[in-house]
C-alpha cells in the first residue's frame, strides 16, 4: 500500500494486517475496533498514526518494522498492547495511551524521543531490554502493577516525573547514561536497581513510597536526592554514591539507610520512627550473589554533613564520619544515638602562633562549628575555616550543642566519650562575651588548674609544682632554726611536787638562705608537704610563716589531687 487512511473507520470483528507493507503514511486516527487488531510482519516505511484509536480487545504488533515515527496519542486499548517492534526509526508518541491490561515494549529500540506522558496501564508494563537512544519521558504515567525495565538502556534523559507505579519497579541491569529523574513519583512496592549502570544523578525529589520495603542497591558516582520524599512504610535504602541528600525527607515508619562512600545531608528531615544511618564496610551484594562494581567511588567514608533542623529523637548514627557535620539547630540533640566509630574534627595538634605568642591547643574532639568560629578569630591558626555560605556561630550558641551531645553519650553509658563534649561546653562558656566577668574568671581558673577536671597531667603538674614550692618555702622560712625543747620547773610543797613544763616558741631560721637548704630541713619540710596533700597535720613545730604555709598547702594541694583523680575517673568511668 501507498498512503493508507483508515481514519474513523469502524471494524466490527477481528482485524489482521499480516505482512502488509505501507510505503506511504498510514493513518488510523479515531478508528474503532470492536474486537482485536493484529499487525504481524507489517512494515511501515513512513509515519503511522493511531491517535485516539479505540480497540475493544488486544492490539498486537508482532515482528513489525517501523522506519519512521509512530503516534498513539490518546489511544484506548481495552486489553493488552503488545508492541514487539524491533526498532522505531522516528519519534514515538504514546502520550495519553490507555490499556485495559498489560503493555509490552520488550526489546524495542527507540531511535528518537519516546514519549509515554500520562499513559495509563491497568496491568503490568514491560520495557525490559528496551533501548532509548534519545530522551525517554514517562511523566505522569500510571502503571497499576509491576513495571519492568530490566536491561533497559537510557542514552539520554530518563524522566519519570509524577509517575505512579502501583507495585514494584525493577531496573535490574539497566543503563542510565544521563542519570534518572523520579521527581514526584509514587511507588507502591519495591524499587530495585540490581547491577544497574548509572552515570549521573538519580533524583527522587518529592517522591512518595507507599509500601516500599527496599530501595536499591543504587551504586553510582553521583547524587542520590531523596529530598522531600515521603516514606510511608518500613524501608531499607541501600546506596553507594558520592552524595545522598535527604533534606526535609519524611520517614513515616522505621527506616535503615545502609550507605557507602556517601556524603549525607539530613537537614530538616522529619523522623516519626527510628531511623538509622550506617556505613557499610563491604560492597553490596546483588541478587545473584556478586558484589557491586563501585567504579568512581574512592572515598571510603560515609560522612554526615548536616543535621540542621532535624528532630534527632529517633535518629541513630553508626560508623559514620561527623567531621563536617553541622549540629546547630538540631532538635532533641540530647537523644541522638551514636554507635560504632563516629569521628569528629580534632583540635589542631602541635604548637601554633597566636599573634606573637606560641599556643598549644588541647587535643580533643570538636564540632565543625567551633572550628569555624575559632578560625574567624584574629590569629587563631590551625583551625578549619567555614566554607563559603556557612554561618559562623558564636560560643553562646555552641555551648548548648556541646551540652546536649554530652548528655546523649552519657545516657548511652559512654561517659569517657562525653568528656570532650564537656570540655567543649566549658570552653564555649569561658569565651562567651555575654557571660559575667566573675563566671569567666572562675572558668579560666578551672581551665588553668585541671582542664575543667579532665586533664590529669595538668592537675598533677600543678600539684608537683605546688609541693615543690611548699617544700622550698618551708626550708627557707617554715622550719624553725632548732626544734624547741620543753623545759620543766617544779615546786615541792610538803609531800607534793608541782611541775610546770614550758615550750619555747619556734625560732625563725637564721643565716644565709643556702645554709637553710640542708638535707635535714628538706626531710622535715617534705613530711609537712606530704601530710598536707593527704589533708593531715604534720604535727611538726613550725614558725609563724610555716604555719600559714602549711594551712595554705592543706587547702590547695588536696584540691589539685582531687582534680587529678576526677580527671582520671572521667576517662575510665563506665
């Protein structure tokens, strides 16, 4: 046939176009088939149009050759559409297509843009093995049952915006050269991506997962965007990607995120049930038992970068890197659970110059926000500056964050791990310009004496220094020149004797200072100091100056010993 026009034709029974060659344009616009229609071994050399066609039964295209474009816009098929066409040489338009049962596009190669916008498939849809050499658009498609895209190849954009998948959707062994956009999709079952080769980003922005128990495993060197997605049932998300974005994601049930290599953003996420984010040590295993290929993924860490605005009451972080994590404005941070190894940024090591004087920072775990604040201070070298666009928070804001993290670890019976957070809290209080002068001075003294009761070596160093100074002061001024000897006098009256014993006041030491530094005087002074440390009286005769020196040491030195013991206890308490 040359040009064939069957527009608005009415076929009362079954219709077959077997081995018919259409050398011109074929048009079946608004044609009506009361039963089924079959094109078997048919060839279309030019465009063929089935727009608004109505078929009461099946519509089969078996072994058909389409060298040009095909249009099924607004077509209605009462049963199954079987589109077993080797290749569509032109534009393929199935927008608004309705099928009463299944739709089969297995192994079809679409040379140009393929549009399935707004199609309604009442059964399952098969696109397994299909090849889309140009854009593939499934926006607002509605597939009631399972959608199969196993082995499908998308060489340009793959868009599923607003599509509805009533049950499972499978992309096993699929190839995405430009990523995939599932913006606003609704998925009623699982979404599987076993052995899928993805280049680019995968977006599930504002997607709704009704009964999805598993999403993944997604393995690709790009961004997995789950922002504003809604998970309404318990789900396990498996992904190995460069970045996973979960901003304002709503978890309406329990969820487990099992991730590799990813940088995770949980800002403003809504967690109504327990949600765990864990880093996996080994690659994911596909359904055939083989490990996934992680080419392009080199960072072994799973890094959480933000919990800002998230309610952490149901959040569990396990084996994730928190060195760049932003905690300010997190809700219920004191209920956050940290398990496994969750490293944070460390304070700078070694000696750094602050202005003109050298400074050695205390080695401890710190928040990224403290690094940003200290780096912004004049002369604070060694601290990490804030990235562009990140606010620098003040100590008054950071102190409560440290306090809540400390409580979270203490509630988890990890009090030694909470010590650094207590140190950070006290540091922020000490540097808070809104605090009173007296409070800051007291905290400065507490820091200098023992590192807020957490640095045993500092307290022991001060104790040793205080004991040395006390011993030296005792030798120079506290121990008398000679031990005063008691002297007794008596009076005999009749048959009784009355004795009176008197003891002279200790005499201040005389002579040059170098003579006072003798071994004998050192022994006496050392006994006084050791008794002072254990808060006991030495019962040693001392000069007036020595008495006051001993009183001072009996207050100061036991306090330093107690601070050292407190520091040791804070590191070993369980």
